[in-house]
C-alpha cells in the first residue's frame, strides 16, 4: 500500500532516505568490504564478494533481501560448498623439499667419520657436494622467504520462505581463512657451513620457520525481513539475522626442518582457541526509480562483540 505523500511517516521516511544517500560513500568503505565472509557461494565469488543488492537468494549476505522475491517464489533451498586456494610460489612443495634435503644433509654430515676417503680428490669431492647441498637449501629458503599461502573456504545451507507479510528463513553458515608464510633466517647458512667444518649438526638449531594462522566462523540461526516502506518513488526493507556462532582461531609455528604438508592443515586442537555465543546481523535494502532500477544496501554484521 502506498503511503500518503503528506503523512508524517512519509516525511520522516524521506528524511531518512536522504541521510542514507549522504552516507553511501562511507557505506562503500566501511560496510561492503567486511561483508564478503557472510555468504560463500560461486555466484558471490564471481562478483568479488561485493553483492549486497541482489535478489532474495542472496539473503545470507543481506537479510533485508528476503523481501525481493517474485509472486511465484514459494520456497528456496540452497547448499553451497566452496574452497579457494593460492600457492603462487609453490611454498608448500618447496618447504617439504627443503625439510627432506636437510635430513639428507644431516645424514651426510654425521656419516663423515665412516667415509673411506682414499685420496685428496675424494675428500674434496665429498665436501664440495656438501657445499652444493647447502647452496641448494639456502637458495630454496630465499626463494620462498616471506611468500604467503592462502586458503579460503565456505559452506552454507539456507531455506527461505518468502510471503507477503513477514519473510523468513533458516540457515547454517561456515566460512574461514588460513594463511601460511615461511620466514628465512640468514643465520642458518652459517649453521650449515659450520656443520661441514665441525662434522656435527643439530637441525633444531636452525631458525627458519613456517607460521600458519587463520580463523573459522560457524553459525546457525533464523533470518527475517519486512518491507518497512512501500512508496511511489522508493521501497525500503529491513532485515535481521539471529544466530548462534562459534569462532575458532588457529596458530601454529614450525621450524623448517620439521615441516611437512600437514602443518598447513587445521587438525591439532592444541593450536586452536575458540568461543561460542549469540550474535545479530542487521540489513537495510532500498531501491528507487520509476522501474526500481537503482538500489543501495547497508549491512552491519556481528553487533555483539566477541573476544576470543
């Protein structure tokens, strides 16, 4: 039902609308950017996780979108599983190779007393090979120094029931990121060179290490939306998500000699800190124009502060 243009409610709504338009440049910076994590789907990944003004099937990103359904929409169900990973510099494979090469180098160092070296050339060749191993290891360490591995995942299920009065839906959602980096210590080259001279080595003395950290947020709850204002020139909808969520933070640091591929996996509870609790998301959706061709949205996630 359209509102009377001269009504007090309409005047208030128009004033609110003007204020929203003035805030749009701020909204684009402060709200759109962090909202990527709320809905990990192929569609949103293709949009760069920026769509807050799509149709009601994107209500996980903005609950106010629940009102943007067609009259023939009765029920919507979706299940999404996604993962994105980037290891541009082959950090994981190179770090595994380094760890293996260090084991070989240590074995060769400790085997020096047992070598039956009969001539000066044999001694020279043996030690030259050890020096080449060090050069190869250090080259690989420098190649992946400060290089980052990134993994991002998402899983969500939503059941949406649109209607003419109060639109609502049930959802469960999980999203997270994990990143790893290798930090090379220049002191390691001297440790390896000294091992050749002394004939003894302890790989635990090396200081280069890999560090992995990340987070995962899992949540489930109810979302609802209501068409607050239906006007000749614009429509305004508000929505909310009430949810129970669990936040997991992961951190692990492993020296390069002990590295294996599993160090980039979240598997050890000793490296995880978590907290659970209730939270709320709010969304606003407004569209205007003769054919409602213009639209804007505002979303604020996790209104209740959580400290892990």
